C-alpha cells in the first residue's frame, strides 16, 4: 500500500444533526391512535383436514387484539384440560370421603392451638445450659449392656414366658448392671449423657428395645440426684433430650406398624389403628408400669404420653391428671417442680387445649413452696453452701415454663387471679417474677403500678428486687403503661436499680430500663440514666466485664433517638462511649452509630456538635486499621466514613467546606476510598462555585477554585491504585478547565500522561488477575476526547499533549500479540480530524480552544495532517505484519475499523485516500471474517450519504465496494 496524503473532510455538525433527526409525520387522531383497539381479522383452518380437501375459513372482527398463544392452542390449553378432567372426576368422590376430610380439617383446626407466637422449649435450652453451670465434680451411673437385653429366642413363644423374661430384664438393671463414674467435669458429664443418647439409638436400631428402655430408666433416675444442686436445671435439659428421643422412637415405631399397607393420616382415630399396633402400644405402657421407682416411671410414661392416641380417644385426657397427682409423691420440691415442667412440656405438644391439668400442676407447685423453708431443704443448702436467693433462681426455668404454658392466649382475668394468689402466698418474689415474664406485656403494663407495690412488699432476702424490676422492665419495653403513671414507674424502679451494689447485677437491670426511658422521656432523663451508669461502672473499671450490656444500651438509645444534634448534645453520651476501652468493642460501637446516622440522617448538616462528635467516631474507626486488617473490613469502614462525608454541607460557605475536607484528609489518610471521595467532594465544590458565579469568576472565587485544584493535585499522588490516579487526574483536569484554570488543567493532564508508563500489564479485579489493557484503552479514549477542548500551551508547541500521549503509547510495553497500540492510533485519527474543523463539535464556555487560538491557520492544519499520515503509516505497517503472521482475523477487524474512520473523517475526494479506503474494505473481507450484516448496513449508509449534495463523490467509491461471500 502506497503512502497517502491525509486530508480531513469538512464537517457542518449542526447540519448533520438536523439530518439525523427523525422526520415528524402528522397524525390524524380520528383515523389512528396507538391506544385505540385494533380490528383484527382472524382466519382459522380446521385441524385434521384431509390432504386435498377444502378447508373452511371464517373471518371475524374483534375489538381486542387476538392472543397469538391462544390461537395456536385452539382453546385446548393443557392446564385447562387437566382442570376440566379433575372437575369431571369430582362427582366420583364418595360422600363418606368428603365428610371425612371435613371432619379431619375441623379436628385439625381445633387441635392446632399452639401457634408460632408460642416460644418453644428448644429456644430456652441453650440459655439454661449456659446459665446453670458448676465447677463441682459430678457422678453418673453408666448402663453395662448384657445379652439379656436382646430380643427373646424363637423358642420362648408363650405369652407368660415373654412377660416373665422381660420383667427379669427390667430387674436386672437394679441388680448391678451399671457402674458409677465419679469426679466428672461438667463437660465430661454432658459428653457421657450424649453417649447414652447414642447408645439408646443404637440399641433401638438393633432391635434391643428392652436395653433402650433400661437406658431411659437409668437416665430418669439421675434426675433424683441433687448432690450438685446448682447444675440441676442443666442436668434436666440434657436428660430430657434422651426422654424426648425415646418418646419419638416409640411413637414412630407404632405409627409405622399402622401404616401398612397404606399410610396413616395425621388426624387418625383409634378406629384407624390395627390390633397389632394397639397390642404393641399397650405392651409399652405395661413395661413402664412395672418400673418400681416413682420418678423414672413418671418421666418415661410422660415421654410416651402421645402414644395414648393409638389406644383410645380420651387416653391423654385421663392420663394427664393421673400423672399430675402422682408428682405429689416426690419429696424434693426442686425435683417435683422440674417434673411438673416436663409434664407441661409434653402436654403442650400433644394436648395444648387441656389447660385444666396445667393449672392443677401450677397450683400443686404453689403448695410445694412451703417446703423451701423446711428443715430438709435448709440442711441441704447448708451442706452445699448455697444461699436461699441462689437456690430460688434454680426454680426459674421450671416455673417460667409452666406459667408460659398457662398464660399462652389466656384471658386477662387469669393474670388478676395469679396476682391475688401471689399476694396470699408468703415469699412470693420468685413466683411474681415468673408471672410478669409469662403473661402478655400489655396485661402487665396495664397493672404496672400494682406490680410495683407487690415488688416493694417482697422479701429482699428471698429474691433480689432488682431482678423483679428487670422482669417488669422487659414487659414495659414491649407495651406502654398508662401515660399518667410512667414517671412514677421510672422513679420507683430507678430507686431500686441505683442501690444495687454489684456492678454486673446493676448493669443487667439498668440496660433493661434504658429502653423504657428512651421510649417515653426526653434527652434529660436519658442523660440522667447514662450518668448513673457511668457512676456505677467506672470504679475498678467494672465496665470491662459488661461490654455486651453497655453495647445494648447504645443500641437501644440509637433505636429511639435519631436526631443526632439531640443525641450528641447530651453531656454524658460521649463520656459513656469512653467506657469502651477495648479496641474491637469500641470500633463495633462506632460502626453501629455510623450505620444509624447514615440510615436516618436525611438532611445535610453543618451542626458543629454533630460534626465534632462524628469526626471523633470516624477517627476511632479509622485508627483501628492496621497492616492485619482485612480488605473487606477496610472497605466496610471506608463506606461508613464516606457516608458521613457526603452528609456534610456548609451551604454557600465554600471555604469552610474546603477546610473540612482538608481536616478530613489528615484524619483519614489510611483509607484510600475516603481520599477518593474527598477529591470528588472538592471537585464538586469547585463546580458548584462556578455554577453560583455563572461561569464568571471574581478574583476571590478564582483563587478558591485554584485552591480546590491544588487540594486534588496534592492528594492524588498519595493513592496506591494507578487507575484511581489516572481517572482522578483526568477528572480534576476537566474540572479545572471548566473553571478557566488553564495552567492547573495542563498540570493535571501532564501528570496523567506522565504516569501512563507505570500502568502494570495485569491488575487484580475481585481477587483475580486480569489484563489491564481494556481499562487502559478506555482511559486513553476518554483522555483523547478531552484533548479536543484543551488549548495548546504557548511554550510547548503545537499539539504537545497529543504528541506526548502518543509517544507514551509508542514506548509502553504492550502484551504480546496485542493490537492495543494500533487501536489507540485509530482512535486518535477522529480527534485530529475534529481539531482541523473551523468550528469544534463541543467547547467549554469562556475557554478558548485551538479553533480560536489558531483560527484555521494552514501551518496548524499541516501539522495535524502530518501527524495523521504518520499514524496511518504505523497502522498500515502493522496490518502488513499481521498478514505475514497469518493473523488474518485480527487483520480484517483492524482494517475494517480503519476503513470506518476514513469513511467518517477522511476527505475521500482525494483519490489516494479513496483508494486506501477501498483497499481496506477488500482486505477486511478477504478472508470472510467480517460479518455480512454489518457490511450490508455499512454499504446502505454510504449509499445514503452519497445522496447528500456535498457527498456525491461517495457514489464512485461505493461502486468499488463489493461483498464477498464466506468460503
């Protein structure tokens, strides 16, 4: 290909824009409107017509458009067919079946009393295990399996022989088939119980049912042991897990026996159970009835209480009162209380509507409270060195559960009855505490003053009053008491709370009442509460052991106080934050404050109280960053700080805004995304200044926007990401140019060109290495678009920035087998063509571009043409090299790209340039890699352009452009 002489074609951008606009066609609304219903003529062919027969057709007019999917299905939509089939089969259903379904649904509705609002036992399990612990050594009896536990041999077929054998097997447990493990830690004990649970499952799976029963009996006996009384609630939780497993295994086995040949429905009746299943079920109850000791017999029968459904309709209803009465035979009041709790637990699962048994259980429990002050219990407490208040707290899980079952969806008068019973009962603090926790908060809140009076009358030695006020506070946090009583309630409660000497007990209670204070009172009362907490928790650095409670206080305050000017004006709020001395906790608290601020601060702020406090909080988060901080953590903290920066606005006081950004830059220098945001903020500030001045800067505002440019110019080099630096140099240069700061814009653009050689060939994107080539090309294209409006520097010659950029591109080390450098040259040609126009495509107000500086000077145009010819020569050399390397696909794509540039920006009246365009077209189609669709549209465009009066020379060119089919 011979050297060409470049000449840009003249452009009239305004005329081209007018030609590109769509032609407006007048519409007569009487005849047509896009929303007017369409008249459709639908012709349907009869399906299944024989070949050669005449198909009948019908024309129909409709006011609505026809649905193409419906017309294809001809009305026989498969879902409709299934529906029709099911309707046609519906009469075949028997009357008895439909009646049975109705009856089943009715029964399900009646029995489905426990809903999702009932807190299950499983949610309390973890709390009990964590709360009731011990360092004392524990003991446990482990079952030693024997062959007698296996199924009887086939020879033992007589019923009497079976009974005798199984009774002997049960007696074997009491004759020494066990060994005692002593000196177990709490964790060892839990592990041994879990081993028993696994042994139970294995014995059951291997059809050793009697052995499984022995394990359950042995575990139940452990519940009579109160030698380490502080651990008893946790022991109850662990062992009842085994009982639950056993009850489920027995029920599932009998269920399976009933499910042959067809599955048993969920709402089955006794009539649905076959005789074999009934006999097996009865056999289990007989086995349990033969257990000699009361406690294991009670627990094991309660575990399989649900199996009564297989025997008779009223089995559960009759068994619950009997088991309730049997519990009266247990001497230890603590053991009896937890046995009642387990019976209530099982009762709520199988028959929640039988509230009479629950109530009877509770009233029996009240009677056992007299035993607490008896000699037997007192001697036990002395022996184990347990104080009465601590002993009473052991009852809490059992009483709380029983009362929760009773109070579930109970009417309000029941609470009144319970309160009266508490008044009559001496030493009633523990019961009163459970009553307040069990009943609905609305009921408790309505009687808050009455409860406070009852709390005052309680004996402090029996159960601490601050725990009672804590339970009351939990209810009042969920429901509001009468407005006239709120201040009295707070005063009475805080009188007790503030006298608590133990810092841990104090903060546990104070944390609860903070929410009540925030809900109903002003910042004055909240500030007083915070001051009291600081007073109690500062001595001996007690706050170090109460970080979770103090964090909860902060969360509750932030839940109700969203006006941060009010929040930070409280004298004790920031001193309260100072108690968080542990770095990780302090950062977590600051993060929670920032999240609430960003979520609820709607208006921009300049309040100095808010700014100083938030800067302190953000600085705390920033200073926590070190070399070990994870990138995700850095990103998360940076986003929160950026959210704060975006909410700061000093209005028209732009200098104060810039001062804030200077201070923020010094404060947050270790978080790069924050620095990037600050540069964007300052650039926005400069643009806002120009908008206020309507583009005509005064001496003062001109100095200010130069100061903004200086801020960005100083800050950008501190960023580690080179693409962040490149994009911000370019953006800041554009901002400076828009504000007529030409020397500053020139410095930004030169700096961007200067760091181009430092761009690495690969960068990390979301943890994966990717080529940086595409990012670099995008930046260079954006940079070239900006250079159109940048005037040349008088001391640096013509097009010095364009030449500098192209020289950097020439010297940059591109990837092997890459066309990126040549693609930059191709992208530079439209820029140079645009620079040679008399009027530029776009310009910046009050900035004289090269169109004004040079005024179409021939020397300037000559320089442009020479540079274009050099670039085209480089591109053509690269195309030849691709041909030699047999990279024909890349060669064709690049040739077509250059052809498009010549067509759009070159003056094809020049014969050499026109011939070059034809040659490039032929080269791009030579090997058949160019898409035919694009080629066809390109030819159509050229033909359309040739019809313009100033583009007729394209007619000859388009005749020489031929489409070549792919081989």
